[in-house]
């Protein structure tokens, strides 16, 4: 039979098939092939002995969080507690662009902001909208529900940013575990421990464990550059310009005259320095 892996707990694979969940084991074969079944995988399984026999080809997959066959990602981003990190946001966008997963930016914790902070966040949001991203607040529940229809959506982002909280608000029956924010550090503390796929509002949604840092080791310099989607709108005189030391670079010019958000370019520089 064919089913989809919806959860993995150590060496137990929960496979969903025709409204039933089968608790399966995997075979040594996958270990030899160095391919580990992941949540989101379509699999052929033996329903009598509860063994996964074969992983069907993946449409796509992410390393962090480890999920496959997804259409879009909610990048759940807190404005405060944990403090807004434009660096983490930009890194997540780059990874998603690279894997051809559509990012949707969802900001949280507006209620904790002062008037002045709200204004600043609005400016930042406007920029991401202008360059082509869909940007939402976690309070826009009706809008969010509509986005799930016939899509597989992964929730990703910093630990404590409010992924599970938002899912619980969308459907209180889920009763996902919610973390506390450490008063001293203003950080979350890794509450969600495993990836889980759920059917929600005629689509599939995956809650995942958050992280506090993310590296882009698997990406080449060019791939990082291409992930900053607004850079390609500028025609630099130097062919295949990296927008770093090149002369008369139009991207650098756009940063200077405020057309490109300064933090975006600084995050780009930081990523390139490490390469
Ligand atoms: N004030 C405020 N608190 C929020 C909001 N969203 C989430 N929280 C709080 O933030 C804390 C962390 O929320 P979680 O939903 O557990 O965060 P998470 O992203 O699932 O974290 P991990 O599972 O560790 O990745 C909880 O105490 C929530 O109540 C919000 O919009 N405003
Ligand atoms: Mg969580
Ligand atoms: Zn350039």
C-alpha cells in the first residue's frame, strides 16, 4: 500500500493511509543506501508486517527542518521575545528560494511592541512585500486558513517564535505543546521536539522544532546571491556581478540610495564573508 509518513519517533514511522495510521519500522536497506525516510515522504509499505518497503521519489526536501514534498513554508518570525532577527529571516528565505519552496513571512508578537517599534516593523514588512513576498501577522487567522487549501505547508522559524501557538489558534483541537519564553534570555526553549504532519483546512500542515541558529553550508556563493531575489532586478556593468568589490555595482548603489534595505545587504555581506 502507499501512504505518507506523518511523524517519526526514534525508529517508529507513522504512516497515514486512507484515514488510518500504521506504525511501521524501516528496513536496513535505507541505512545502506544512506537515505533516511523523512516526514512528508510518500512510501510503499507492507501493511501486514508494518514495514516500509520503498520511498517514492521526492518532489523536494529540506535539511532543517527535515521534511519532504512541500509546497510552501510559513517563516514564523517574532518581532520581540525572541528579538527580531533579520539575519535569521534572510537566511531562511535564501534556503527556501534555493529549494524552490514558496516562503510566506508570518510575523508574531505585535502585541508586545511599543508604538514606535510597530512603526519600524511596518517599514520592514513593507520592504519584504515590495520585493514580492507575502507578509502576514499571526493574527490574520482567516487569511492564513485560506492559504492552506490543497497545499502542503511547513511551519519553520526560530524556537519560541510562536509556530505551535499559531497552529493551536487556527484549530484549538490540535492542543500542541506551547513553550515559555525565558524572562532572563528572552528566548524560547525548544518545545516542539519532532516534526508532525497534520491535515488542516483542506491542506496539510507541518509543525516543526524551531532553532536558534542556522548555517548555509550547503549553498554556494552564487546560490546565496540568487536567493536575494531583489538583487537580480539591477543590471550591473560587470557580468555575473557578486555585488561586493565590483566597480559601479548597481546593487551597492541601490543600497546607498535606500532602494535596497540596508539590513538585507549587510546580511548578504556577512554570509559571503564566511564562504
Ligand atoms: N505575546 C505574544 N506571545 C506569543 C505570541 N505567539 C506566541 N507567543 C508565546 O510565545 C511562546 C512560545 O510559543 P511556541 O508556540 O511554543 O513557539 P514555537 O515556535 O512553537 O517554539 P518551538 O516549538 O520551540 O520551535 C509561548 O509562551 C506563547 O504563548 C504572540 O503573538 N504574542
Ligand atoms: Mg513549537
Ligand atoms: Zn552588482
